[in-house]
């Protein structure tokens, strides 16, 4: 098949490591489970019940996580990656947001154990909330800077708890 990707051979050794180790394929949580499918021509086109604004945010997040891990497992990919707000809804405060993430990270750890999937990397979303319009680590407001720093710390800890192989420090703005 001339259109097939024929150069990837999982067990072939390149520069002392197998291609499986060199090219660690992962599914990104945000693209696959958070985007409603909208574009310049209209509203979302994907049927994603976990994006239904009527349901409780934590219930939606649990449904999304169940669907995500089922999808990851069916694809047979070894890894996934996520931002904090991809997995857990933001709360009314940093404390509530952290509690939401802690609960869903605990669920993700169980799902990783059940499926054999691993976390390639985690990162903090320091760009989508309006508080970060003037940046996160570069924000002139010390409260916004502190919030962003706490968010990074929380995600570093979550990534470590899930055995993530890397952490991406993504500034966003």
C-alpha cells in the first residue's frame, strides 16, 4: 500500500533504542474529548454527552474519563497526555479545582492499572481562563502569577502520582 506508513517498525533498533521507545505515541485528552467539533461554519458537531452543560461537572468529567480510557484502550496506544482542566472541571476556587483534579487523578490511576496505559506527560492549562489574558508566569498581577504557579505545582504532583514520563511547562500566552 503506497499510502501506508511503512517506516515504523516497533522493534527495530535505531540509535540504541527500539522505535517503540523512540516514538512514544499518545492520545491527547483535549483534542479527543474536550473539543465540541465547532468550526467557522457553526456549532459543535460531535455527540459528546460529557460536554452537556446541564449535568454536574464532576459527573461529566467522570463520564469523559470513562470514554477516554475506553478509546485509548481500543486504539492500543501505550500513552495519553492531558492538561489539568481537560480532565477535571475548574472549581470556584483553586482549592476546589485541586480537589476535583485529585479525585479524577485517583480514578485515572485505577484506570491505568486496569488497562496498562501510561501517562506520557501532564501540563497545566495557563491560557484558556480569562485570568491569564495578560499571561501566567509573566502576569503583572501577583495573585494571578501565584494562581498559575500553584496550578503548575498541582499538575507536577498529579503527573508524578500517575507515573508520567515527562512534564510539559506550557506557558500558553
